[in-house]
C-alpha cells in the first residue's frame, strides 16, 4: 500500500487530545498482565498480543489499523482472534502494517490455513497488509509515523508518532529491544520527543540473559535514558513488557531511576502529546 507513504496531511487529522491505552503490558502473559498491545486514540493499535481479550467488542471494532513491531508470539498472539471478532461481511478490512520479515512469519506460520485461515481470502477480506519500512514515514489514522529499527533477536521496529499536521510534539512507542547507544541517540535526535513507552524485561541481576534475549534491564534503561534526557529534559517515560515472575523485582529497581519513570499497568491511559 504505497499510497500510505506521502507528503500530504494524512488521511485523518487527530485534532483532539490523544491517549495511549495499555491493553497489555506483559512480556509473556499472566493473570495480572496481558500480552503486549497498545491502543492509540480510537482507531490505531500497536501490537496485538491482547486485542481480542483486552477490549470490548464495541471498542475493538473501532480499530482500523494495527501496526506490528515484530513477529514474536506475545506481540501477535491475538491478531487472528481480534480479526475474527471485528470481521463484518459488508465492512472494510482491518489494515495491518508490518515489516517484510514479520509479514513472512505471519503468512508462513499463522495465516497458513492450518493454524488459522488466511483471512485475506475472505469475501470481503478480513485483513489487508501493507509494508512498513524503517526510516520511511507513513501517514496513518491522523498521524505521521516513522518506523525505526531496534535491536532484537528478530527484525523489530518501534514507531515515532506525530499528529498529521503541524505538530511540534512527538511520542515513541517501541517494540522489544536490547541496549544500543545508537537507538537512544536516535531518540535524542527526535524533534519534540515528549513521551516514550519502552520495554524492560529482566532485573539487573540477569544481564547475560538480557543480552542473549536482547531485552533491557533497569540499569540498561537508565543508561539509555541518560542519553535521551540530555536533549529532552521533560520526557515522560512509561516502562512495559515485564517478564512474569520477575515483575516485582523489576518494579523495585525501576523506582530507583531518576527522574522517575512510570510503570505500565493494563487498563491505564497516558496522554501522548502535551
């Protein structure tokens, strides 16, 4: 869907206040925290780990576009169920934006007719895919969105969002990532970065596991934020993607970070732009 990549004002301008709803904040899944998913305003979701179980049917049906960060199961696990929930025989398909490696994984291993039907073949189709490319901005649901490459065990992107027209403020919703000074330097260079949602999956006592799995610890997050906050002193940070069984320990360590960060909880909302 190359038409999404343009220099115009966007398909719909987000004029009012925009919140992000944390639908799921787990790096896996547990009773207290659902798998990763975030609702931006009414019609845009980032990741689909809990889009079926974490939203009412009425609210889910307002979603027009889902952007995926990568192919790991906790980020895609409820995409088939969500698409089934919102399918309407006379309605338009949900548009799903994803990088090429994620597309290949979804079609080979999920929408393959064995695990789940290829809903693109329904009449009308239940899903329409479009490509996102790191470094190439797209216009979507009233936002200008820049995918950026992250450091993970499979190809992964995060998203920098702005209102579609004349916005001085930006927000970053990241997928999974290990530590990379380059990633935080890139965030520091984002004009008007005001809000950052970022993962921390393991406590500080497990640095080797974090490096192997390419996730963050509170110490690694703190080192990265020191880079970003040199440029963005009023940056609001929300931390997510905690691994079950380690959450309490991670939270204790996150509370030592200064300036303070917020700990994401399912069902909470945060304003994206000041």
